[in-house]
């Protein structure tokens, strides 16, 4: 194809291009009209199918829910509950039941059937092996079927329904678990078989066109109802199964009966069924088939007209174009050669004169355009950078205003739910996390030692609930030092490191001590653990990494964490390079990390309270 295209001369190419230019807009317009018409029909069909399916779903749910309400007195009846609590294989009790409980239960069941004559059969069967069967037609209710129903029926007492088509008659089987007086767990099942011909007529009367149809599938995509019984038991294709498994309602195209079909489905909240309306794609797009034929005919006519116009036009411009071609080949070699002017005075002659003028100014214009392009690019880059910076600042400002309030309110809500529902763990964790979050977003660099202790206790509360391995925290602090200034979030990372890196196998108890001592003009706030300790080589390496005058920063491994160097550097930035962290450790005995701070004048208790 490419070789053939290259072998064409200018006349042939222009003829081809003119034909393409003339027909391409028509093709695009026809395609857009066709696509819009197709989308409009699809939307109309989706709306119509949605109305039909929604109406059928409402009628079906109302039909089934009525049976749940009708059977509610039977489920809560004391005689039924006593019947389920009877011991199995007890002859004396069996005689007692036959003359007292059975008659009353039968009467209730018979009254229900009088209200609902479409009921074919009604069972009550318990774990004790006893059962009551109304309208028994000779078929037995097997233990295997009972165990199967018990497995698939929810313990909440909600009913399950599944339809079947027997000899052209729609039958619904409804089952729900019931329990006796002595047990909180269900120990029996109520089963009703209903002649659902009325419901089957409702489903069959769903008007979906000559070729459209309504069907019902379960959550796995297996068809449990179809107006054509031969399709019952079939399974939707992979696309359909994925759609109905992931969503409660929606539309999709998939193959059905060897034909592309448009499906609209809705999930019944009451039965869990997938109610599906379907229309073949051929029926869906039938109204716009004429548009496609019109487009094809129009394209053929336009092509013929374009060829005729192109032949006449190209023949008039071919000669000067070839002249210009020969001259431009000379220019390609670096020789700025002009074309001879023509005697005639038309657009082609004007083009050649303009070309001659262009040759004179080409060199200058190239330089000007190049410089202007560089300036434009630079201006665009600067504008983009300013815009990005502006957006970034706006986003940061919004986040700083919204996120803290949103997250804090969410944690308070979680705490309230925990208190209301008496879930102590949720209440304690959310309250502790809210306290930590509120503390973290405080716009302060310096806090008090008391603030840090509260933050550490909140952290340990959350840790205890997460890990279920309580930490024994010992606070040995002079009460007069609780007001001492500290860098915010400097104590909790040290406690966290002590837990994560100090633990060793075989430890009976993790003990962490927070102790304050005065050494001259310095206050030491120490975090002491009874963990595995740090080797001398590693201890020297860490101490070297925390020196303020080091030229090359050492990237620490996870032995003690980058948080240690971060805390150390923040203390130095706030109080001076002579302060920071001091580490002491012995292998298998523990580690002591001391925060060295300036010893400020002590506050009295009255000052602390104020």
C-alpha cells in the first residue's frame, strides 16, 4: 500500500486527497448522527426496561412479603415453640403432642391456607426429627432436604425463596428458620410451597417487544425463571455474571441464544433475585438502520461529484505547481532561487510572487520565529509553574482547614458509637486516637512534659488494644517538673522504639520507665526499657550519626529507627547543639535513651494549675 502510494504522481495524489476531503466530513457527520441515535435509543430502552423491571420487582416483593406477614403468628406461636423443644423418640411425649399441640398447630396452619388457597403444602420440621405436614400428598420430606434448607436459610428468621416450574406451573418454595422456647438458636424450619401462577402471569405479561423477554437469575447468574422453560437452569455469560455479582443494578451487552443482547437488571432487596429485562441488539437498533443506508448512498454520490470537481480543478493548477516544485528542489539544496513570474493574474501567480518575496525574507524570518518561539515557551513555562504553585497553596490551605476538623469529628463519632453500643475497646481506642490527633495538629513547637506524658499514655492505650500485649509503664517524674518545656512529639517516638526494637523472645513482661533527673544545668528525661539492648558497635554508630557537626549523614537501618535522629535534630534546633539525645545500652539488659534539655526554673503547683 505504501509503495503504491509513493508511486503516484502529484495529479493522482491530489485527486485522491480531494476525494477524501470531500467524503470524510460526510462520513464523520453520518457516524456522529448514527452514534447519537444509537445512544439515544439505548438510553430510551434502558429507561423503559428499568420501569418494567422496577414494576415487576415491586409486585413480586409485595406478593412474597405478604406470605412472610401471614406466617408470622405461626412462627411466634408458643405451641410451635414447645413442639420444637420436644425430645426425639419419646413415645409418651408423642401421644401428648398428638392430642394437644398438633391439633392447635394444624388449626393455625389450616386457617392460613384458607386465607391463601394457592398454598399447595405447608411443613414444620424440627431438629428433633418431628414434623407437621399439612396437605400431605404422599411425598416425604427427607432429612437431607431439611439439612440443606437449614444450611442456606439465615438464622435471622428472614425468608428464602426459590421458584420452580413443574409441568408448566410456577411453584414457589418459601422457607424460614424458627426456634423453640429453650434455645436462642433456631431449631426448626417452616416451609411453604405456593402455586405462583398469578406471579408467573405477572412475569409473562412484562411487555418487552416482539423479541424482548423478562427473566430472573440468582446471584451466580443462573436462570431460575424464563418465559421459555428450556432456558431455565442456563447461566449467563461471563460479562453478565460479573456485572450482576458486582452491582445491584445496571446495563450491559452480552450474547444470549447466539445473539448480541442488551440487558437491564435490578436486584430485589427482599428476595435477592436479579430481575432482568432483555432486548436483542437487532431490535434495539432497528429504527436507525435507515440512517446507515442513507449514509452509504450519500458517500457514494459525494465521491463521484468530488472526483469530477477535482479533475477540473487539478488540471488548472498542475502546471504552476510543477514549476514551483522544481524551484523548491533547488531551495532544498541551499540555493535561494526565485520562480519566473507568470503572465496571468490569478491566485497561482500571486502564490509564485509571494514565494519569491518569501525567499528574500526567509532567513530573517526563521531567526525571528525561532527567538519568538523560545520566548513564548519560557512565558508558558513560567505561567504553568505559577499556576501549579497557586493550586498547591490553595489545596494545602483547604487541607489544613478541613482535614483536622473532619478527622477529629469522625473520631469523636466513633467514640460515641462505642459508648452507646457499650464496646469499651472502640471507645477507648477512638478517644485515645482523637487525643493523639488533637495533640499532633496543635500549632506549637514547644509543649510541657505533662503534655508529652498524656500523649504517650494515649499511644499505649491504642497499642494495648492492637497487640493485646500490655506494656507496664512506670512514670518516675518529680511533680515540679511536669511544666518543663519540651519539643512536641519527642517522647512518644522513643517509647515506640523501645517497644518495637527492645522486645526479645522469652520476655515475660515489657517494662518501660520514664524518669526525670537533674544533672547540673541540664534536665534529663529518660526512657528506660528492659529489652534486648544495643551492641557497642551499633551504639557508637548511632551516637556518631547524631553529632551536629558531622558532614556526612548516616542513613540508619531499622534497628532504632530514623525517628531517633529526627527527635535529636529537632531538640538541637530548638534549644541548641549542646542538647539532644544521649543513649546508653547493655545487651540483654535494656536501653536508656535520655532527652537532654536545659533546666528551666521549676514551677510551683499553683503556677501549674494557673
